[in-house]
């Protein structure tokens, strides 16, 4: 189902300064931007996104960046508009609900006769995220990015139009991964995403074997939980050990060795300190780049995944683990 809104009716007044969230605190929603275009010949653009969260998005706020010098036009009836510098913000003041797995297209006018793509698209609302995910798992936005990354390994594309093909995909591996993360004291989005991806590829039995080997290599006595914190083990050391054990498991498998680059992207983010997945993730790295061993190339197409759920295929890149 696709809901289309054209921003051509009467709207609120433009105010100077930076856009504000309004009287109620807003939370970031889980979504994927499917399209963002502006037709210069007709001075209007549109942004299409899909609600990938576990709750409806109620009375959303949409903000995005336009080129310098561009002024955004009035919003539709029931919406207010603010613009601060190059950031345009539209807030729904009437009742509007975007259901789970529902696509929504927001169209807007500007004074620009030049085509461009709006960037830094952000969707927020008074209510849109799953509190259960945020307390003990990944936030809705982090989960969207983690699943998009896994789709690269499973389908060679992060697109939501395809499903995770492993037999263990879906809610069960996610719940199992978050349970294990909590058990062993893991708190960062990167560690949880790496563990979730391992459940998708190796299954529950395979992950439990990886965990045993990881803890043994790190000297965690008796498999006592949690491993991180009370036993003097940092999460950085844990994730490094876990990824090395997963790397070695794949390298020893005649078929799995051709998917070994899957582990390298998480290692690159560990080295970069992108613990909460707040900056873009790009899989422009191979296992050989991280560990200086002649591992075979996996051949995954390089994609850039943004924290807002959008993604692209870079025109150029250099393989590196830094």
C-alpha cells in the first residue's frame, strides 16, 4: 500500500532559524528511503519511504536537506513548515498514521528550477519505535541497518524487497541473538548486529560453538556470564575475539571460505569505533585487508548503508580495513 501526499495546499508559515521538534519530544523512526527526487523543470520533488518498524508512525515529521539557496514551498493542509538554512522540515498537525510495512510518498514544491536529490532525510514522530527492541536489543533504526547489511551477504542487495534466505531467518534468530547479547553483557549495536548476522549464517548451534571457542580463547573461565565487564573483559576485546573465531570457522570450511569477507565489515567498524552504527557502513573491505592473509575474495557488491535507512552503490572505492 502506498500513500501519496502532494504538498500543494495551504500550510504553515516559514520561520527562521533551525527547525525544532515542537512541544513533544520526537523519536527517530525505522524506515527505508526508496526514492528521493526533485524535478527542476516542474519545481517539485518527492520522497518515498517505507515504515520498517514494529509500530505505526503517528503524526510524522519529515526533514531533509536541499541545495544552498533553495527555498521549500508551503506544506499541504494540516502541515506546518520550517526552514533553517538548507534544512526543510514539515510536521503533520492533523491525524496521520503510516502503518507497519506501508510506503508513503511526500511531495513538496520549491523555488528551484534545477533538479536535485534531497539528502539527510529524517523521519520522526511522537510514537514510532518498539520499546522492547530499544531496551534489550537494537533500536528500530539500528535493526534496519543491521538487516540491510545481512541482506548484502544473503542476496547481494540491501533492498527490503527481498527476504533473508537463510532457513533460520526472521524473528527467532533476532530474539536468540539479543538474548545471547544480554547474557554475555554486550551492550553496543555493533556487537549485537555481528551476533545477529552470525545467527543468520551459522544457526543457533553454530553460534553457540563460536561463543564457546571465543570465550575459551579469551580466558573466560567456566563460561560464566556475563563475559564482558565483571570478568575484566572489554566489549572491544570480546568482539575482536568473536570475529576472529568466526573468520577461522569460515576459512576452514571449503564452501564457507568464499563468504569470509562477510566478517571483515564488522571488523572494520570495530576498528573505526562505530559502536552504535551512527555513521554510514560500507562493505568496501575484504578479510585479506584486515588480517593480511590471502583469503579468497567473496565478490560481494559494495554498498553504502546510511543510518537513516537509505543506501547506494558507490561509483568508486578503495578496499581497506580502516
